[in-house]
């Protein structure tokens, strides 16, 4: 491993930036990706004390969960904690990369970690991502069709849920006539050519598009490759916000909250009124998840664990489920360990360090 850019490519494999929500600020926030990497420090929030830690441990790349720079900024004068962190990072040539909702939406990310910590089984996405599927249509001669299909599959196209190598193929008649600058694979320039072509249709997740188009062009026999891209309105059930699963055995409401408090190492849990039902089906959403209360109810959850609930939002439980706020940091607390483990498996003999700084801004008396 030599450059920061090489590490960023691994981070994008772990949490594709296309998974992130539109409002978010993920990816490389500051820094030169062409710089030589000296070490990686993984943290929850890239605060000033974390920048100091990176300096002390000779790490010039910080991978954080929350983006330190979230909205637009016109001046950097050090007047607040965000500007002070940015100034110190820039002064010391430290790059900062944030994953946030790119990992929130990942099927193995924040909410899967949440579910696994609680021991939930039969998990699935609570709010599947919309408008993330695209369809590619291309045309080639029969003798080239298998090579093109296999290249598209290898690049990630044609995967639908538990199935891969999915495509639809049909045959028809082509016509074309090349001009004087053309180099036709079949026929002669200036002469109308006709014959039989195979039409290949595959769907794919949009974050794979560049890789898929590259594979298509490298394996297609034609000088000019015909390709059509369509945005699909289908729901993509395999990525999205929140998850829902089941406990191995039902639990009383109070016992469940005590269990969750222990597993998530929470200092306390605020919750809605008990409704006298056993907890079996549990929905979770790491971070601020009040917007998903109705989704949890519609999914038939007996309990919904999230964070940052406001006073009136507890009424939205409507006596249909147990609503619990376990704390923002607490709901995401194991994320940085996941990132460290992932990077250490991918990058051998290189310093991947878990930050020792506790950046939870909420304290308990």
C-alpha cells in the first residue's frame, strides 16, 4: 500500500459512495489522494483531539463515520470545533474520509452490526433504497454475445437478490452503413450491412456503472458499441436504511430494554409506555431514526430501537410498539471496529489503528 488513493478504493468497496443519501457528505472531505499513506486512524468523529491522536501516531489518513464537514462553509477561521479540526488537519497534511450513510445503507453495515449485537435473526432492510437499479441494453453478433454477457456478469451486472448471471436475450435483424472513416467489423464501409444480432438486457446497481461500461467496451467486438441505460423505479430490497429482525425467543418489554442496554453499552434508555406485549420482532436504525417510526409499525415490529427522539415523537408509537432511544453514539458504537477489521483484512503489514478517543458528546450523571 503506497498512496491514500489505493486505500480509498478499498473503502469504496466496503461502503460504495452511491449507497449514501443525497443529503450526506461522504468520501474524501479534505486531503490529497495522491499523497503517500503513512497510517490510517479510524474514529467515530474527526474532532480536534482525534487529529492530535493521528499526528502522534503518524497517521495521515483519518477514516471517520460522521463527516466533520457536513454543510457548506465559506470561511475557515477556527471559530468553532469544525473549523479548528479542519485547520489542524490541513496544517498537518492529514486527509479525512467519511463513510456515514454509505455504510448506514449497506446490508452488512451499521444496522446489521446493530442487529448482530442484539442477536437478531431473519434480518432484512427496513426502508429499501429507491431508484438505485438501472438497466443496460446492448447488441452484438451471436458469436460475441457469450463473451459480452460473461464480462457484464463479472463486473457485477445481472445480480438480483439471491440470483446472479441474470439476463434477457432476444434476436433481431441489424442494419448499418459505415462512412469513409469507419472500420466495420462486419461488412464494408459505404455498403449497407445486414444480419442477425443478439440483444442483451441486464440490470445492475448504479454504483457499478463505470465498471460495467468499461467491461462492455473491452469485450465487445464492434468499433462503435450501442448501449442504452435506463433508470428503473424498482425498489432495491438489499440496501437501505434500518433493519428488522427477530429475537430467538420473545422477551418481556422491560427485560428486552435491559438486554438492549447491556448489549449496546448504553448509559440509559428513554422509551415509550409499555403496552403489555412480548417483544419478538425488532426494528433498528442507527443514529437519528424518528422518520422511520411509521415504517417500523408497518413492518409489524414489536419494538423499534433508534436515537434522537423528541418528546412528541414518543406518541407516534400509538400503543402499537415499544419505541426506545438508546443514544446516537451508542446505536453506532461498534461501527469503527467494523471498519478497522475490514481494512486489516484487506491491507496487510500496514498501520490500521482504532482511535482511543471517546467522541460521544453526550454525558450522563
